[in-house]
C-alpha cells in the first residue's frame, strides 16, 4: 500500500517538473522571438536605406537620418525586453528590500 503511495507521489512530482520545464521552454522561445523581432524592427530600415543609397535609388535627406537613428534603439530594446520578461524576479527583490527597511534593518 505504501509503495503505491510513493509511486503516485513520484509521478506527481515528475509531472509538475515536466510542466515547469515546458513552461520555461515556452518562455525562452517567446523571448527569442521578441528579441529577433526587435532586432529586425530596428535594423531593417537602416539596411533598406543603405541599399537604396548604394544603388542611388534615393537621395540623402531627413528620412535617411531618421532611419539611421533607429539602429541604436536595438541596444535599448534588448534590456527592456529582458526586464519585461523577468519582471517577477525584480519585483520580488524590491518587495524583500522594502520589507527589510520596514523592519528596521539597514542595508549597507
């Protein structure tokens, strides 16, 4: 009787572990797609503008400067994406810090 209980308990732990692993895989894939989308969004206009200028299809102007300003936004977009995907981690640290300060523990 106890052996059956142990086996069913192990099966539950294995199922819970499998679902958490699959959730982690799904979040990783979502993060990858969002980062790739941000990269393409920031760099595609610059690439198109470079090709148009190289083949002399378009002339330099204000539009060219605006497009070339989009490329550095990728450096801003990536940390924002990671913050959005990991906000639970940062929120828990913030709550712990506030609790320590409320209890009179000074952080040094």
